[in-house]
C-alpha cells in the first residue's frame, strides 16, 4: 500500500503531532508499505530526505510571527506561490492509496485534502490541537477561525475519517464540525515504550543531581513546551506552600519557553530559584530525566493529557494532573491509583498533592508503579500504529 503522510510539523521540528506522524511513518514503512511524507521546511533540514524507508519532502514555508494568537509558538505554513502545484504533482506522482493528514488547520492538510477530493482518494485526518485558549479574546478569535475557515474547508474536503485522540476531542469534533459518528474513529496517541525499559531510578537520580547541581532535595519534572494551555502558572502558585515544607525542592521545566509569564510570577512570589529551565532537550535524554525525578507535573489547566504525561508514567514516575479521569476513551484514570488528580486553578490542592508525594514514599511508589502499568496496558505505540494502519487499510479497500 502507498501511504502519504501530511503534516506541517515533522522532525527535526519537535512537538506531539510531529512525534506521532514520524512514528507512524516509520511503522508503516517497517510493515512494507511505501511512505511519502509532505511537510513544511524547518530550520536547516534537507528539502528532500530518505530515511527509515520513508521519503520526506519539505516544501518552502514561512513562520507565523510569535504572538499570543500563535501561542508564541513557531508555527510554519507552506502557503507559498507554487506549493499547491507541488503538492498535487507530488501526490499525482506517488499515487497514494490513502492520505493520512495531521492537523485540521494547516494549509498542507487543506491542499492534500483538496487533492484527495478531486482524485477520489480516501483520507484520514487526525486532530492534535483544539483551537482553544484560556484567554477569552483569543478564544473568541479561535472560535471564528474554526467556524469560518476550518469548518468550511474540512466540510468541503470531507476526509473519509476523522480521528479523535481523546474524549474531549470527540466532543469537540461533534460540536465544532458537526461530524456524524460514523465518520469519527476514537483512537488515542501512544508511547514508544521500549524507550522506558531498563531504567535505573537510583543511577538516573544521581546523574540528574550532578547535571543540574541540585543537591538532595525533591525534584519535580515538568515536561513539555510552555504555552498558554500548559503555562505552569498554577505550579508556580503552589510552590510557596511546597517550599515552606520542603525548601530544597527544585522544578525542572523541560521544553521550549513559548510563554514566560510563569517566570515573571515566580519572581513576584520569590520562588524563581526553585526553577530550572532546560529548553528543548534531545528525545533520548527524556526517559532518564523522568526516571531520576520524584514526580512529573505539567497538565494542570484542563486542556488534556499530553504525551509528556504518558511518558512520565511510563518511566514509573508519579504524576499530578488537573484533568478529567475519563479523558481517554479506552482507559479511565482512578484518582489516587494511577495519578493524583486535582482541579484546574486550585493551587492549594496541587501543593497538597505534591507534598503528599514528597512525604509519603509508599504512596509515591504505588502511584508510579500503577501509572506505569496503566500506560503499558493501554498506550503501547506499536499497537496504536497498528490500529491506525487498520483504519487506512479499511477505507482504502486494502484490508
């Protein structure tokens, strides 16, 4: 089967959808399928590259200015003169049996969707980001973009299937895009669990403390880019109560700083010395850093549980989240078993949960072990990839 994967985000650009689309591309190729990836140019990446059995074509692009509308994020678009013709020419030459698109508001999704419609080729659209914001004016702008741009284009191109990666996304697709149930597939994201085997927490803890020179106090990992929907504000608000009991606590923020409001707040509250910001780190370093930490905390605003939280759980690290227990359609979280759940905005409850994990090693160990088992039982990436491939085979008649 010939599979075209479309995503404006693809390595070396980092991010959740880039990670997923790259993993899927490598899996499809490993199963003997021909894979073409069409993405936007990023940094110094080659315009054409072949690796892992995949052909990657990066089209000329431009980057949206870093503003609140873009979450201060480096979002690339390929809306340049001639790119639509290039997309059509690439797809006409490759002759895919199916097109797998990632991201509903990207121009490459729209262009490839138009091609699929005109050529009557089945397509699957996986949605990774909801057009939502905690800031009301920006949220209103996003609602308008969804209603007057994304919905009309998606309705016109009419992908064969839309994949909802979680319960909130399913509700979002139904409400925003009026998509009937028969066109929606519920399929969560996954984790490459082989990266989290054979971790030695004691050794990783020692390396972590030496690397960041942080002494013997508790270590809170906070993994993922800092953006408005994961702004770390509530974590910073909780720190005075945590530091009052455990003054040597350190928070290691791992990811790009696309929103620095939490740093300004930390200075106001006098807790800036407890924060260590590493920036984006290589993927290979993440499992060890997580395993060497006492807990992971970053999904705190009710906007969803990201891959970073699943990776922390896979590393056997207890997590604290302000998210709904039924976030994933295939696996419910039990508060106090797989994770500690709090409410968005309640920094007192968050501080209490953090202190509980610091002070009760038995509880922390049980939650870490249960969370790890929960991820291994439900989010094994090869199984998720296989489920995606089954959908592609079914709609293309190749099952």
